[in-house]
């Protein structure tokens, strides 16, 4: 499975956007965006609306990718992850 950073890089490259343009839209340094794309840093949920607009991604799609990536990277090795997620869904 691709990380959220790889997902962002793939989409940016599909659109032919330079790293510096996307970083400028986010008001962050190019090196920070590069680290996010390489999974050395994590994107924040506050970045999602700007990323969605800049990378021409639906809000729903980018949020789903972000949630999936975050859960799997942080909790993916837990034995009872599926059971925990079922409980979370019941509470939503």
C-alpha cells in the first residue's frame, strides 16, 4: 500500500506541478513537502483542503486516503485493529 505522501507525490506528478508550487500553496518550505512525500514527515489534517484544491482531488477522497494512511501507519500492526475499528464505527 502506498503512503499518503506517495499518494500526494503521484497526484502532483500526474498534474505536472512542481514541488515548489504545491509547497507555496501550503505556505510551507519545499523541503518540508518533499519530506512529507517521502514519509519522513506527516501531513496535517489542516493541510487537506489546500492539498485537495491544489491537486484537484475531491475532499472526500483525500480525507479517506489520509485516514487510511494514518490508521495503518500508526496502528496497522495491532492484533485487534479490526475489532477496535468496528467499535469506533458503532460510536460514529
